[in-house]
């Protein structure tokens, strides 16, 4: 079969974040099963991403994608999909934009609401809507009035072979201080401020502890101000963007992973951490419990609770045996998210 993938998200792990990883992983998984996949990239960049996304879709309308199946990621395809006749059209929601908007504010919220209207049109015009979790299925059905029979759940793909290669090649930092890793695009919904407050609690309990946060984004300035206000020093380090090779070093050098996000359509970063053998601390909210199994691959705590985050991290940092058991269980669990198993599930979901 020939697949055409439409995505106006930049095709790089830095700019495209989890969406790029999902698109790239699906394309390579389908390719490994013998299918031809062509991804139409975003080319015109005005510096205003919402405008870029509209212009991308206008271009897809003028120069239609060719394939047996067209896959539109999130809102992409909403103008082209009005054409008749057309090939089968599948919308793959990486996240539900209407849901993301609820946890944002100001201009970011306004722009997300505009994009959510386009995404709704996309789901209305699709033959099938694929979402990465049961949580996303429920939210999408509610936000966009999608009939349940039109929705299929397929988890996000994780390139286990590539991550294992990177982990094997990564040099570990010298052992010593207990380290917690967090990786996120710095949006309010990621609740990294809660993690910094938990760091202030944790350093009083575990001498030398360090929380290392990888990522950048709209909340960066606020988080740096909070870091200074709490007087965290090197008990918490905001690393900004790092290369994939450096990220692998961070994964293999940490003792556990923590991200207190309150909105997550799947949470691929948790799967990456489990692939590295790290136990996870996260919140019992959104799709997170579908990826992180409480008291089996990590601890899930109540959202917006720095005290509970600190307690869960302390338990894992002070109990090496428990941390190893959770890490081993997580490494086994993510086998189901590898490229080919996910691509097979995607094919089974086609209309």
C-alpha cells in the first residue's frame, strides 16, 4: 500500500518534539512491513506557526497528496479532505488540541483554540480517527463529537532499537549524587513548577540530590525565576535543549524519571524513560496511567502535589531494589510500543 502523511509539524526532534517522533516512527514501522510511505514536510516558514499550518493545508488542497491512504496528523488535511473523490483519509491525533488549550493561557490558548476548530473539521471529514490512548478517545469524542465507531486506539511508536543503540553508546556521568531526570517542552500543562517545588523539599531529605530538566518553551523564563526564588542552586538544573546523544547520556545516568504533567494524550517520554530502565514518577491523570503502571513501573501521585512527588522520588532513590524492579518491568512493557507492533495495529485500524 502507498501512504501519504500530511504533517505541518517540523520534521525534527527539537522543533517537532513528540509529534515528529510519532510520525517518523509510524512511517518507518510501515516501511518495515513493506509499505511505501511519503511524508509531505512543512516548507514555508513565516515565523508564525499557526499561519504556517494554514498555508500548509492550503498547499495540500492545491496540490493533493497521492496514495492509497492519506494520513493527516492532527489538523492537517482539513482543507484537502473536502475534495471528492479522494483516497481513504485517516486522521491521527497526536494530542487533542482542544484539550491542550484548556491548560494554557493568553495568546497560546487563543491560537490553540483556532487550531482546534480546524482539527474538529479534520475529524469530521475523516474516514477513521486514530488516537494514542483511551483517554484521548474519550476527550476527542467529547470535544469534537466523533462517533465512537469512528475512533481507533493505537499507541505511539517508540524506536526501541535506536534508543538501545544510543543507550549502549552513551557514556555515563561518574556515579555519586542521586539524580532525577525530567524531559518536557516547557508548557504550563507540564507542571514543571511543581517539580521545582518538589526539588526544594527533596534536597532537605537527600543530601546531594539533583533534578535535571531537559527542554525549553514558553514557561522557561518563569521556571528560571522560580528556580532562583526557591534558591535551588544545583539541586535542580535547567539544561535547555540537548542533542539526542546527550539526552541518552541523561537517561542512562539518572536513577529515576519524573514529569508531573496534567495533560498528556499518550506520554512518549515516559516510554523512553522506561526503555532506559528508569522507574517513573508521574501523576494519576489523563493518559499517563495507560503508559505508566502504578506500583509496577513507577509511582503515580495526585496532580499538583509537590509533597507527593517528593515522597515518591525519595522512595525510589532510597530503595535501589524497588527502583530496579520497576525499571525492569518498564523495559519489558515498552516492547509493545516498538515500531512494527504499532504499525501492525495501525493497519488493523484502517477503514
